[in-house]
C-alpha cells in the first residue's frame, strides 16, 4: 500500500521526495513516541514480565540512568508495587514532573495523601501544564472527600489541554463515579 502512495507522490512534482521521506520516517517517529514508559532501556530486562520478580531484580541490578529508573518506577507503580516503585523513582538524581507525579501516585496508592499532595504540588510547580499530575491530584482530592477541589483541577486541565485530552476524560469519569457513589 505504501508503494502505491510512493508512486503517486513521485509523479506529483518536486515536493514529492520530501513527502515520501516524511511518510517513510513516520513509523520511526511513532515507534519513538510510543517507546515511552515501556521498559528500562537495558535489553537484559526486556525478556522478563514487567514488574515480575525476575524483571524487578534485573532492574535493581542494571537500571542506572534516570530514564531507566523512571521506566522501572512507572511500571512498578502501574503494577501495584508502590514501595518498589518508590525505591526506583527516589534514586533519580534530578526528578522531573513525570518522576514527581509517579512518586505522588505511589504515595497516594499507599494512602499517604500528605506526601502525595506534596509531590503533585512539586510536579505542578515545575510544570503547571502537566495534566497527568493534575488528574492524579484530582483523584487524591476525591479520595479526601474534596470534590470541589477535584472539579477545580478538572477545569484547569480543560483550560490547559481541552476537554478532549485523556486526562480530562479520566478525571471527569472519576468525578462522575464519585458523585454516583455519594448519592447512594
């Protein structure tokens, strides 16, 4: 199918080589963009199930760069291994908003809301547009029975990335569920 498009573009004039090059590089760009949060860069760990005991031991022994530590912490947190996630994330020398957010996420899942709020606040101080931190902060507010503050975060997300962004939809869903539970 791509070859048919290439033939069409080759016949369309001098811009065609640029368009063809862009089309051919698109899969590489997509692969690079989707590579985030998949696994530590160290290939030795890729053969093990993420967050499983062998993977975790491998990561502990081989993850050294901040990006590897983030990927390890991210997957551990998403797998429910919150203390193990914190052990990896807290090893990062210069935590960025993503790291601070997943430290907050892990603390929130461990029911330590004071620490969670502190880390979400640090993430947002570093990047007020980081909507993932805002969505998780909104979830924390719902857990603390502060729906007005959660709704304020929803409004912030909406004003920063629009109601069509994933974080807006997710937090809106959590707020809807909270309201439904509150009516019971």
